[in-house]
C-alpha cells in the first residue's frame, strides 16, 4: 500500500497535476453519460469518480490506471436492474450500489486468495468480440436519446443538438490532432487536448439550450444535480441479494478483465510490472468505495488510462487530483450543469463506444487462426442476440472450448536426422536421414485424458501407412521433449501402446523425457518392468543405438 507515495519525488508533481486536470475534464461528462447507460441519475457517475480512484491508489499496482465508470459495466448494470427497479429511481441507485458491493467484495477476496489466473479465461479474440457486441448494443440504445424520440417521432430540436454534437465530436476525433499539429503544437499535447473535445461540445450544447430556451420546448436535459459530497453509508436491500448475485459476479469478472488489459498495456509502455493480485485488491477496494458513496461499479478505463498516461501522469496521485477536482465541481452551485442536453450526452456515448469496435483483431484472427475469428464473431452475435450476461458466459465457454479443442488435437511429427548433425526435424519439412525399421515420432503436447486417443490413433495410422508402403517396423521411438505432463490416462495409454506393439514384435522406446515426468514414470511399472524398449537421454542416442542394427537411408 502506498509504496509509490513513500518514494514520491517533487519532479513528478507537475505531470500528475496536469494529467489530473485533463482526466477530470473527461470524467465529468463520461461519468454522467455512463450513469445514463446504467439507468441511474447522472450525478451517480460523479459520485463513482471520487472515492473509487482514491481507494485504488491505496491498493492497486498500476501507476497510471484511471478507475471510474465504464461503458460495458454500465450496460451490464442497466441490464440487470431493468426488471428490478424503474430507471433513475432511488431503488435503482440502492441496487446499483449493492451490485458494486458484491463485485468489490468478490474482487478483494479473489486478491487475498491470489486468484489472478482467472484473467486467462477469456482469450483476446473472444474479449474483442464481447467488447464489439457491447459497443453496438450501447450505441443502438442511445439512438432514441440522440434524436429526442423514436425514429417515428423524432424531436427536431433534440435531433439537431444530438446530431450536431455527434458530428462535432467525430470531426474533432478525426482532424483536431492534425489541425493542432499544423499550428505548431507538440504532438503529445495536441493528442491530449483532443481528448477533452467532449467537454467543449457539451459546454456549447448547454449554452445553446440556455440561450434559445430549448428545455421548455421539449429538449430533455440533465436537470438538477444535488450539490455537495454524497453521504457515506451502506444501504442494501435484503430481498434483492439473490437476483443481484449472479450479474454482480459477472460484472466483477468483466471489471478485472477490462482493467487488467488497460493496466498491462500501459505498464509495458512504462517498463513497469503489474501485480495481478494487487490489481484485484485495488479494484475490489474501489468498488466497495463506490458502494459506500452512492456510486456504482467502476473499472479501469482503457481510454481514460491512455489519456492519463499521455497527459504526463507518473503516479496514482494524478487520479487523486482528478477526484479532488470533481469534489470541487460538486461543491459549487450545480446549476451550470442542469441544462446539459441529454442528446449531446448521448452523442458522447455513441462516439466513445464506437471506438471500442475492434476490427483489427478480427482481421488478424481471420488471417492467422479461423477458429479464433469464429469465436470472436460468435461472441459478438451472442451479445447482440442473447444479451450481455449470456454474452459473457458464451465468451468464457468459447474460450475454454477452444483450449480443449486445440489440446485434443496435438501436433505429432515423424522426424529424422539432419545429415551431419544431431538435430532431428519433421520429415515433411526437411531432407533427413531415417532408419528403415525405426519410426521416430515427436509428440508436441502433454499427454492427458483429452488427447491420448488422438495420439494413439495417429500412431496407429502411421504404422498402418508404413505397412501399406512395405516398410516393416521393429522399433518405435516416442520423443517426449515437448511433454511436460503425463496424467494417469496418458500413463495407461502408453502402457496400452507398449502392449499393442509388443504383440507385433515391435519395441517401444522413449527419448528426451523431462526430469519431472521421468520422476513420476519411475514410480510406475511402465518403465521398470513393462517397457519393451529403452529410455534414451536424447533422440541422437536412440538413433545411434538403433543404427547399430540397421543402415540409414536418405
């Protein structure tokens, strides 16, 4: 805790202050916008941006992670609360805090139990598919707010504000950095300033509503925002624990995955190391803090963390400064924000989430591994057709299914010796020397219950193919250089291979068995009594020994 503060240096302060100001300018509109996505009053997004970053600074390991409301988790909250409480009601706020409490407690407990390995349950393509599906869901859900009504009943003043804001945000994202650079501004500063374009757009939209009296004309606005800090209290609903438990656990899972992706990416750029279990503690503490302060579930934001980094943040003090500025904004009269038009907020949401659509991963996966690309597309479709919670479950299932499917089909190669060396390579890829009555096979995977049938069947097919080609087999050498584990099923399979080959007067040999694997094999009868052949230290030793009986052919 606070290791960064113990070693804080004065020269780091300027960067932290600058980054804190920039991120606060992003957090204010984003917090209110994502509260809308969650079906909560906009002010709860500001509440969720005060204590959580401070709590994360105490426990987390990332120096530049920006913790606060995020689009995907907000959508998951809104989906879970929709059947339980009216949108924007006091009950919805209470239940959202309860979900943050459950998620935070689970994350913190996972950190104590060192369960950081769960980050591997979703592959990158599946995570990309989930993010893309969620982005499309969020964007489509904001169309009505953007236009002031359904497509059949568009409110023209609202639509003008919404579409104009969307166009302005798009132009700023596309051309502002280039324009500022053309004016002589440093690239890093230009990029940072372009990130706060939504603040300028919202200020202009609010001024327009005030100047032309558009609120009485039907343009929906944020309305009164209570000034001052939220009360620190823990309120829960006893009758809602059961319906909130499962979605809260899914949200905790997504919080960790999203935050971990942001933290790892930026830590790599800074030459730092992320401690996964500390991240769980930090995120857990942040969500418990959100529950205590009238907020909702928070996570590390990839976009805001990137801005925090590019704006010069050096330590979590930058996030603490951002939280302090939001406190300051709530401490003055909040009439300045009451006329902020919802169509403009919807525009900021749409443009932000559309940037989450990841076409690059799909293109790369399609070229490199079609099964990954299929999993990505299936996850996206699952989110869109089945819903956000089912999409998370589908993503986990597809990730695990992909691992199992690949593990059940190990690569197996017949190998021979590179002439004049002791290197052995695949006979289908290299010109090699082989022995006429010897089959040397390398298994490039662990031997366990999920793949032993494939190994046995492949070996059987190789022997039948050799017999059909008129090549007698007297020795089979299994090269185990890639085998780090043989489970009980794999042990029995080796015994069966040994017995089956023995019936045909064929000896089974093992080569390059790793030490830990050999330690376990020596406790069995396979090596000490049953094995018909030998255990060779290297493939080269096996080749030389068996070459004493047979002449090589090329």
